[in-house]
C-alpha cells in the first residue's frame, strides 16, 4: 500500500471522503453535565436515583439573591418590584416552583382549624413594620445573614436539556432586565452549565488554533523544507476533520474533556510523522531514490510507530474501564481518535510525498549525533551515579506522594476568579451554602411512621448533630413540619418554632393529614414511612466534608436508635464526593489495563518476560515522580488528576517501545547487545528527543487553560514526559547492559540451530 500507485489511490479516496464531510458536515453540539462524573458502579447512585423519583432532584435549582441598591431591603417600592419579578419568573415554562419570603405563608391554628398567614406583608407601611419583625427566623435561609438581600429559590423542571436550560435562564434574565434589577448573585445548574459551555467553545477553538501554529513552527524548525511543512499540515488537518466528524456523526456532544482532544490528536500525530520524516530524510541523504526512500521508510517503521500509537491509544482507552461516564467517554473517543489519526497518516502521507520534490536536508544532524555519542559514553562511565540518582529521587517521590490527599470541589474545573465562583461563595457565606445536602430517613420497626414522637426525637438529635458539625442552618424535614405546627398552635410565634412537648404533640396529631399537604419541598412520603432532611451547605471540599460526614454517621451509629429511625446519606453533592474518593480505584483500574497491554506488546516483540519487566521500569518511575511533583506543587488528588497517570503512562511508553523496536532491529542484524544499544541510542535517541519536545510543548499549551482538568493535564503530562525522556535515555540502557550474557547465550543457540 506504500508504493506509488496504491498510495495515489488511497490519497484520492481520502480527498473524496474529506469533501463529503465538508459538503455534509455534522452539527457540533456542546454539553456539560457534572452528573457524568458520578461513579456508575456505586450502589449509592442507584439509591439516589430512586430517592429522586420518590422526592425530587436536589440539583434542579437556581439561587438568586436580590439586593436593594438603595440599601433598604424592606422598602415598599423594592419589594413590589421583586414581587413583579417573582410573578414573571413563576409563569415561565420550565419553572416548577419559586420559593421566597415574599409569598411564604405559615399555618395558624385557631378556633376554626388551620388558616394561613403571610409571613411578610407590605400592603401598607403599618403591616410592613409589623411583619418585618418576623424575618429574623429566616435569616441565613430566605434572608441573607447580613439582612441585606432576599433569596429566590427557583426549582426548574427536572431533566431539562441543555438547550431548554439555556432558554429558561435567558428568559429569567429578561424578566430582571425588564424590571431594571440586577441580581446580587446567581448560582445553579442552568446558569453554571451555560457558562461552562461558553468557556468550552472559546477554549476549543483557541487550543485548536494554537496547536496548529505550534505544529507549523515545529515543522519549520525541524525540517526546514516546503514538503516537511505542507504535508504534515494537510495530513493532520484531515485527521482532525475525520476524527471530529466521526465523533459528531456518532451523536456524541463535545464536553469539558473535549477541549483537550484537538491538541492531543495533533501532537500525537505530529510525533508519529517526525519518526517517519526523520527516517525518510536519512534515506534521501544516503542517496536513495525518492520512490524507494518513501516505500522503505513506511515499510520499515509502520510496525514500530504503530506500536507506539497503540500504546498511546491504550493509555486513553483504559479509562473506559473506570466507572465514571465522563472519563469512559473521553477515554474511548480519544483512543479511537488517536488510532484514526494514525490511519489517516498511513492513507494520505505516502501519496502526498510522491507529489512533492524531496530533498534530504535536515539541520543539526551531525551535531546531534556527536552530542548523543558523548552522552552515551558519560552514561557508561557513571552507571552507579545514574542508578543512585534515580533511586534517590524515586524514594523521595514515594515519601512525598504518600502525603497527597484526595480532595475535590464542585467547581474545581472553573478558574478561582470566575464570576460563578464568586457567586457560589456569596451563597455559602450569606445563605448557609450553595451545595445541596440530602439525608434519607426511614421509619424503624418500632414506630408506625416518621411522625411518631419517638422517631421525631431521633430526628431532633440528628439535626442537633448536623448543626454542631456543619454550623447552624435551616433544615427542611418531617421535624420542621412539626415545629411549624407547634408554631401554628402558638399563634405563629417565632419562639414556638421548636420541638413540642408530649402534650403539645398530642394536641397537634389531628392536623397531621393536613400538614402533609402543605405546599413546598416534599419531605415525607404519602405513607409517612420515609422522608428526608434537606438543606444547603458550603462547598468544603470532599476531604473536609468527608471528615464531617463520617463524624455525623458515626454519631448515627452510636446515638440513633435504628428501631425508631434509619438514616442514609444521599444527594448529588455526596455522589460527586464519592467520585473523588474513588480516584485510587479508578487510577489502578486504568493502570492495570495499560500495564497488561504494554507487557503483552513487549512480550510479543521480544518473547521475553524479563524485557517486558525492564520496559515497564523506566515508565513507572516517571509516574512516581509525578506523585512527588504534585505534592511539591500543592496539587491534590481528585478525579481529574488521577486519570493523568494512565494517560501519561500510555504516552510516555511510546519512546521506550520505539527504543526497544530499534534495538530489536539492530540485534536481528547480528549486532552484539552493547553495540546494538549504542546504535539504538544514537539513531532512536534523536527521534525520541524530538518527539518528546513536540509532545511537551504541545501539552504545555493546555496548561494555559482556564479549566482545571485541562490545565492540570497540560502541566503534569508535559513534566512527566520530560521525566520519561530522562528515564529512557539514562536508565533504560543501563537496565539493558546486564542482559548481555543472557542475550549472547540466546544468540549462540540461535546460530547453532
């Protein structure tokens, strides 16, 4: 397929396919759903999905804080304007309910049963003055802690699509603009999702363009010829076109992880082309005719380069074996994309090269050989020093890495100075938190329902512990219904919003059926056997929240009688934390798959388990060093950093595979082991160095991203590739030297046969 006529035929096919894609382009769509980071094999996810059906989603909300620019929150004109906004938003399609202090009604029990009274009435100045004294009960929930803003808690319909969420958020903004009020802060899914996607679209184009510019500069510096620049640009451009066409034709939306894919595809493809073009210029310089040089270059290198591409793809494909949908999708399509880009290189590059007049000029060839020769001799002389250095740094990295903590935040991927971060912090400080907190309650065997006095006493103990551990805040629960009813029996007195005495409890029992029907968040099932404690808490991070949650659950284990009350933590924030806590498992799953595949490849190449083991050593060490680097840079372990170990291994092992494949070629030519290692070091060393530089610079581009996952991918992988280069050039030859006796024995046996 690499001779002239077949190459032209394949080139023609590739051009026609590219024209088809341009004539019938797929429609790109961007999406962001943080629920894709939930671990799918976790029983807690299945439990939450049932909880969501029985009660409601805890994530379909929008928090809006309104503040009077004139400074007086309870000014009549400001409240009237807020009420108009509330009515306008409530009528929008997609809004389920809007909870605010403006229309909140509390029950009052009188001679004729239950009636309802507005908490806040601004019909005239007298009523406004009279009811404003009741607001203190709602500070930190519907009124800010500083008393300067009020809250609109908008619950939107569940399962809104990205487009429907964007439309609803735009309509809400229009209502505010029409009434000339600018919210103090906004936080919630439909807002965050839209801002994430806007930033994703901008970065996707930015990194695609920056990667192309980088490739152009790299090609000019390395090959300094027209064909050495134009051919790779055309091939890699078509590779990107085919890859994203396949992804989009398959119906997959581009998400936050997709921002990295253009750079990954272009840089990995370029590193493969550098191997081919380095060999091609060598043959042209040695006087080979162009047609022969092209054919032999692709014939000789495709197996070795294909193996390096395969190991890179395996690094990403191994993410498919994790339990996080976002990582599975990213790993699968990135792995497929890398393989497809390599296929494009094989299909199009030979045909394009046959069209160009080629020359064998290439800068710094002799100088690089001299440098590598001097380096090889230095390594031979200082083997013990090199081994000691690698051993010492690795031990330090293990010590530092062992101190890394697993910790993640809900908005990890956004820059710390992004407006969304500021808005969430405002709700954390003034309204008790922005993160939903859900605890499932179930009646024990010795009570008939959660409204039994004994069950309520257990709930009161639990809420007391929650306030002690998480800080004072409002809870919506079966107990809050009972406290509201107790307040109703005492003419709405805020002081009576407490747990009732047994006598008060007995008097209110006849109103329980009416109580369950009160509008608002559902906190009790129709049979009163199950319920929830719902609130909002600050985003403390999975580490700190995990400690506090463990303290609360330990209290439940010791102090809550399961015969009266059963307790289970749930909710989307909890599932996100569970995802972060599973990083070790996710990383090990990916690495085991990657190690196994690379070991099989090495075993297939050399028919030697010993060489397979040696191949892994210089590629595991950079991963250990990455752990140490993360500790030194203060980078914590989380889902978005744990996956980098598998990805880095898959990319870094390429150079080792290339080195070993070249070594095998030299040995097959009858060279003794030491001479074969030297020739491999000199010839493969330059290509390894060039491809590492390309990969490092390419991934370093990603470190300029505003997204956390993209930034850390660029930073850590680029540094790890430098570690891998050092291991391949300094450590791998030294590890191979002791095999001389075994290899000589094997060679003699083969000659004898």
